């Protein structure tokens, strides 16, 4: 079929020279930039000859495809219609079998939204599908939202994996002695071909997760604290237990707030846990000896930003480096071989500086590599370390091949109090940076950040002729505790103030026309867009808010029946800022047209936030449009929906600020 032929062409296509962008209408731009990534969560087989990944089909549908990297032949493994099941990833467990994760959102009997996740094993021809979690029972004591997660992929050759399974006991079952009584999270070694399994860790109802060393040994256990033993309400603190390599006994590692300590990986060769731990208000990387001494070694720190992750080159492989983001993402390799390899790849791919090791064959001799840039969504290569051969494999966004995309420039903006606000400026290709219509694009979170690289939303706006500014306002994550400033809800005035300062800077520099500036955001970014328009009514000519929080009290109430209730209440806080920082309470102050976008299965921010905001704006006599998508969640993982959304965004911007 055409779809499969297209996949093959994408997989074996070479780099094509970018051509000057011809005048394109809004419909074609929206379709090209609204298309989801063609390669999602790729995985390399144990021998390095095959790859499996998720690729989008029509609308919200997704397909798992398996490809032979030697012949370029691709075939379908599985598919999902996105209503509600969504294929998230597939990984090889042998040359003939894979394990895939399916997620979705449904409404329970009380019409509350519940997310779910299931692990499925199937043959690589799409047959013989088997659920890996505990089977559902009519007598289950409660709903099993997440049935299982992979803890260790083992060697990827014999169909066996370690999984953590959620065990739910049965209640009310009479007339039989066969009643399930196990409760909690346990670890099993399971044969995905026939579902035979052995218990590795008995289920424990106070455990939330396990970590292995990648060699089949469970070495770390997480036990979250609750407000009371029976409440299930999380406090945000976790007790960690570890196991020495030569022991079956669990020993105490410590108890920490998740904001202060984050375990990342266990390196079996070094017998070391790599973890992020706060030092001088920023995350630093530590190595913790798991031989019994728990001796800590400071591996890396940065005086400006957090260390954010470690680098491995495949499942179970050793840790070879770490990463952080200043203006651009930086990878530091402490493994000399991979340091030399990364430097060599940078010379071979000078236009694609964002190079990362995605996966490897079991012996580590074949590597799956991703390379991209600000103006290139990215492409995958296979590198044979023995033959020193780099072969193109797949392209991230074939719809954008041949287009000249915009460059992204890291900049610094000075606030009135002298604070330096980092930001990213994207200018439309081929246009002088003078008097442009502009869109300010605050990120979501609020405890998140942007970084230098490809952004489909920013690139769409630049392709339409707009200068795009992405300020990393105080409240953004990654810069340490002082910059985080608690968060962008409690201290919304500072966060919104930095966004306002950034917008005015863009005009003061002559880059933007102050009479043709709009603001657009997603999630917290949508909140920031609405709150900015309410506090600075004359600064923007249009507001686009995608899945926005609109009322802080309502946000707290949304999670009143969830285990994270107390965490959300602490995040939002109490006091005058709750009402003052809620755009829903200040709809009458917004003077410009507003476009709200929301999926009705959004569990991050309920659609009621947009529905009530739309009603309040209209009641105040304001221009408001609410675009809703049935059956979609916070991310709007649907190419047709994203295309429709971009079209409406383009139409609103054309009407209000031109292009």
C-alpha cells in the first residue's frame, strides 16, 4: 500500500538538499508542520540488523513497523486507532518477537477520566498477541490502571524480560478457594512467548518502582511516603532501598524529596548508582557506590544550570557521559572511545550538531544514532563500529524535506531589575529582522524549559512570516532553585513579568512591530498567554491558549481525589495569588480575540478550564473561539487535529497581526 511504500522511501532516503521555500498557502503549511514525527521510539534488534518504531497513520492512528536495515524492507507489526488505544513504543525481545506499550484514557462510571497502560507481546508479523500484566478479574478490588512496566530487557534474544507487575487482589469471590490475594508491585521474569514466569521480587503494596542494573539484577526499590499509612496520598518524599551485587537483602539508601534527589541509572560494571542530587541549589551528578559503603563521588556540576541526565548507548550498556543545557544541549563523554566517536560524527555531520546515541546491538558494535539541529528535525543513522561505516536509516519529518526552515538564536534579555533572561529567537527565513509581526511563545510546565533545536510549532509560525520569541522566564526549570523561584503559579507575577519584559524588548530592538504582536502557549504556556493578556491588555493583539490552566483553585480541586492531591496543593499554594493569578477571574480585562484549544480527554488540565474561560469571555462581550477535539488528550496526538489547530491559529493571526 502507499503508506508502507512511503515508509520504505523514508527509511532508506539520503539527505536531500534544501530548496528555497516557495510561497505556500496556509493549508499546506498547516498540514506539513501538523504531521507528527515519522519515527517515534526506535529500537534496534540484538544483532543490529533490524529496527522497530512507531509511525503515524491517518489522523490519530499509529502503526508499529519493523524494518530490515540491510534490505530496506519494512512491514507492519501492529496498529492502533487512537480511540482510545495509542501505541507508544515497541522493543525487540528476540529476532521474531516484540513487546509494545499501549496507553489511553477512558471515563469511569462517575465520568472521571482515567489513564491506562498495557504491555503486549506479539510476534513481529503481528500475530500471537499476549497481555503481559495480571489479567483482569470481575472481582478485582480496584482498577488496574498500569498493568506492567519493563524493568530489564535482558539480552533481547530469547523473548524473556523482567517486568514489574501490578497485582490486585480479588474481593467478594465466594464458593472457591482460588482467590487472588497478592497485592502491590512485584517483579517477574517472564517468557513473552508463552507467559511462563518466575517471581524475582514478591509484590509489595508500598513500592512504586524498581530499577535494575541492566544485567538482570534488581538493585533499587522506591517506596513513596504517604500522609498516613492508609490514605495513599503522596507527600513527594521517597524512601530508597538498594541491594548490593552479592546479596538478596535490601538496605536503606535514604529518604529524599523528589525535587532534591533523582536516581537515573545503575552501571553494573562500576557497581554504581548515578543520581541527580542538589548542590548549591542546582542538580549535580553523583555516583553512589552500591557495594555497601554508599560512598558518594561528585561526577559533574555546572555553575549555571542543572545536570539533567546520563548517557548510555543502549539497554544495559555502561554509562558513558552526562548532559546539561545552557544555551544549547551539551553532552560530556567521560568514556574516551565515545568522546572520540562523537567528535568524529560532528565532523562528518557538521550541519547536524545535536548528535545522540539512541540504541545499540547487544554487543555494542552497531549503534543507532540521531542527528538534528534547529533547522532540521533530525534523521537516524546506523554506525558500524567495526567497519567504521555510517548509513542513513530513517527521517523524522519527511513532509518538511526540501523546505528551508528557520534558524534559532539563543539571546539574553535584561529585565528592569537587571536580571538576565535567557530566550530563543526564531526569525522567518529570508526576511530582515525589522518591524516583523511577532508571536511570543512561553513554554509549558511551569517547571520546564525550551532548548535550542527543532520545534514544529515555532517553525510553523516562522514559516508563516512571524518572528518567534521563547523566553525562559523565572519559574523555568533547569537553571537551579533560585531561577525556579518556587514555581510559576505561586510567583506568577515574576514569571508573567519576565514574559512581558521579553515582549517589550522584541519591539524595543526594532525586530517586532509593537502593533502586530500576539502570544501563544500550551498548558502552562496557555495560562501564561491568558494571564499576560489580562495584566497587559494593550500589549498583544491576539491570544492563543492550548490546553490552558485558567483557574488555580479549580486546578487544585481537579486533583482532590488523586494520590498527588497534596503535591498539587503545595505547588499551587494558598492566598491572594490564587484568585489574582487566575485568568478566569479576569476575563473582562482581556481586550483582544482569544482562541482556546483543548482535547476532551485531557487528564493534565481538564477541558472545563477552557470551557469556563470561553463562557466567561463571551459573557464579558469578548471575542472568543473554543476549538475542541473529541477523544484527544493533552498532547493532541493527531495529525489531522494538529493541522486543523494550526489552520485556525494561522487564520486568527492573519486577521489580527497579518503575516
